[in-house]
């Protein structure tokens, strides 16, 4: 079990992690040894946005070697698209923008989301499915976590790439999540991903809240913020570790042992995304309690983050964002 840490990660740790990523970058594959490549690229792009030239050079060098993967699983396709969209946010470039649009379109095809519209006729639905890879290559991973990630990717892409169609698809995805991914009896969030339905876990809550928060600036509709606040409250009630801090992976009584992780694993840390969400919720609502909770998450995993920074890059992103928000407050 993770032990509570006495403080936040060292201010020098992010720069040390960036240097370590440079040493572990594989130019042939665009991957990083010992780290989630998606987490690594998002971490580097965050630093690039804040003026870290070394991080920018490394991120864009690796991105040129990782084009959109048309045969990736739906979740992986959404993640790759998210990285490319963020890259355009950091650096306006015709080539990057073209790649980002291709990545977003590949993710849309992987999800088959255009086919979810009631307004699509049979001819268009057939054309959409003809662009989707055969069963098995996409994986049955369109759980609520992947759904939320795709909403976030589309919402941001709609602004970054000036593409209203992406905004409409993101809003439709948000509506469907709130309408259909809940327990009919209790109204609580469900996972719903390629298996018997079960209570939503941390990744489901964190990534769907992320998607709703991205929909707010994309659409200008404050209802998305209200829903994000509601789901964040549900996440607190069902997953927060009241003894040691941080969020459990699944709620009590879900048939699994209570487990809690701060590492990214092969993807992104649920606790890291949750901390980023809390920082954003504090900014948007003015509620100090969200910021205090984000600090609690960072403190809970700070010892682990210091020991293995490359395994905790999403938490490092949240730590840097927390420090930036402190200095601007």
C-alpha cells in the first residue's frame, strides 16, 4: 500500500525526468524505454509549452516517427490523436496539423462514432464501416475510459484545428455517455467496455471528467462543467482513500481487492489525470477544496514519483501544473 508522503515532488524532478527521457528515446521507433510513450510525449509537450526548448526538440523529433496508427485499438488511436493535437497547440505547423487531422480521423474510424448518429443514412454508415479495420484489430476496448478520452481529444481538436464537426461529435459522445453509461437503478457511472457491465473505475471517472472539461471551452455550454462537478463528487465518494489519500482503482464491493496506483503503466495514470482534473476544477469553480484534494493526491504518491519519475510522468505533469497555478494565484 502506498504510504503518505511528507511533501510534493522536488521542483528539479521534471527536468531530471526530461533528461532521462532523452537518454531512453529510441529514434527508430519513436518510443521511450521504461516509460509510457503517450505519457512521455504529453509530459514533454507540457514542458515545451512552458518554454523548455530541449523538451520541445525531443518531443517533435519523436512525433515525426510516430504517425497515426490506423490499426491501433480504439483507445490507443484516441491517445495518439490527443498527442498530435496537443503538438499543434504547442507549435503551429502545416505538417503537424495535417498529421493531427489524420490521427483524429483514424480514431473516429476506430470508434465508429459517426455511425452512432441517428441522422446517418445506410450508405454513409456502410462507408464508415468500410474504413474500420476488421474485428479484432481494434479491440473491444471502447469502455467509458476510452469514451472519455475520445471526447476530450475531439473537443480539443475542434478548437485547435478549427473543425466544428469534431466539436459536434464530441458533444454527441458526451450526451451518450451521460445518458447510457449509468446504472439504471442507482444512476452511478458504469464501465461498459467489452465485458459484463461493472461499476466504473478510476480511469472511467477521470477520463470522462477530462472529456467534459474539454467540452466546456469547445462548446461554451456550462452544463458540461456541472456534469463534471457531479461526476467528480461521485468519484470522491466511491474511490477516495480516506485513510491515506489518493484514489482506488475500483469501488469497494466491485469484486476486486482495493488497489491504488500512481504509475502510468503502459498508458496514463488515473490518479495523475484525476489530479489534473482537480486543478482545472479549482480554476473553473474557484473552489479551494479541489486544489487541496489535488495536493493530497500529489503528496500521496510523491515518494513513488521521486523514486521512479519515468513511471509517474502524468503525476509529474500534474505537479508542475499545480506549482504554476500556485505562482499565478
